[in-house]
C-alpha cells in the first residue's frame, strides 16, 4: 500500500453531504500549435562542404558573340573562357534546451495521469526549434553571406530582395496579371534557363488572388498536392502551372483594403534554394550529465544555413499594394 498525505480542502472543487468532488483532467492535452511549414520540406537539403560552405556559380558560358562569324577561307577564332565566381554561405547554430526536475518527473510517474508528458515536451522542444528555423528561413535578419552581421540566417526573402528582381503591383492593378508578367520576364531571360517552380505568399494575399479570379474571370483555380496532406491552388503561367503555396511566416504590413498595405509574394526556383547542413539535416538531441541539482538536461541543436543560388535572375520578389 502506498500512503501519502493530501489536503482535501485545498484540492476539492466541492465538499458537501455525501459528495467530495476533486479536479480531474483529460489525459490528452489540447494542442494545435503550429509546427512546420512546407517551404523547409521542399527546398534542397545538402551537406555543407565546410565553414563557410563553398560552391562555384557559372554566370556566363563561353560565347564568341558576333566575332565568332569569320571568313571560312581565313579562320581566326576568338579566344573564349567561361565566367565563374566563388560563392560561400556561413553556417549558423540553432539550439534549445529543456530541463526536467527529478522531483517533478517522479511525481508525474507516480500520479500516472500524464505518463507521456516527458516525451511530448521533448518532441515539442524539437518542434519549437524547427518553427524558429522555418521562420528564419524566410526572415533571418542577417544581411550578408560573405560578411555575416548577426547569428541568424540571411533569410531567403532578404537574399531575393538583395538580388534586385523586384516589382510592385499598384492598388488598382491586377495581382494575377502582375504575377504572370513577372514569371514571363523570368522565363524570357536570354542568359539563363530559368524555370520557377512555386509562388509563396501569406494566405491573406492568396485569398485576394482567389477573390480576384472569381470576380474578374469567374474562374476557380485548380488544386494539387504538393506534400503530404497539403493541397494548394495552381496558377497558370508561362512556366506552367505554379503552386500558390501559403506560408504563415511571410508577414505583411498594414490592413489589406486600406490602400497602404504591402503584401509580398516570392516566385522561386526551389531547386536553386539549398539548406547546407552540418552533422545531420534534422535537429539532434544531446542528454547532458546529471548536475548536482538532479535535473535531466536535454539540448536540441541544428547547424546549417540557407543560400539562394541565382538570387538575381532565378527568383523574383513581388510587392502587392492593397
């Protein structure tokens, strides 16, 4: 028999003739907290070559130009060479720690009401780290790959904006026409074979696109499955049908409809966006030694960084004023 002391007066919800009501809880904790976004699942995951992780980019192929045409009876070829530049991306560290107090853990085991709680909290610690990772993939506040200024990633949104391919859709202009025009300009590039694969935007902007298509053209966009259990609308463009992928981490300013709101959308070539990881592409869990405070300490760690290849020609930032 296990004997323990309890203060019924402090724990009871009601005490009366023939009745003592004590609080009981459902064993499942209500939890619909956001945990991941499709963007991190769709970009390339590649091992880093070092710190920083380095690669070469060919910016032009050997081309003699008009000087390549010569007299066939007097051939004098023009010397050509490829144009290549060295690129690099510095690796960043993302960590999170959770501590379990020995007293609380043993109390939970003895009560047997939330037996799964320790495992859930550890899994949620990893999920929380991945949420921060997903947000920083787009919005990391570093400003340079060659000379890092902060501990965060240089976000994809910042890299695309720094590439210079940006257009603004005025409050009275068609959002759909503006997006299609930007895609057409990318595909029409005579120096690079650009094939964008998706359009990312906040769900509020995608809702405005839906409404515009219904109001102006009486058209309901087709849908397609892009990842496990996620179906999105498709927009017909000169690069084919591109998925309109809602991403909650892409914020906007102002109130849509006020005329002063700015909602960004990003037309991206996902094959050219890479996450360079060190050690493992997923977070790793390390259990630290038991200190004299008798707390179990677990640290989740993830090393890596995101890089947008061809930021100045293979991707586009579209700012929608509404």
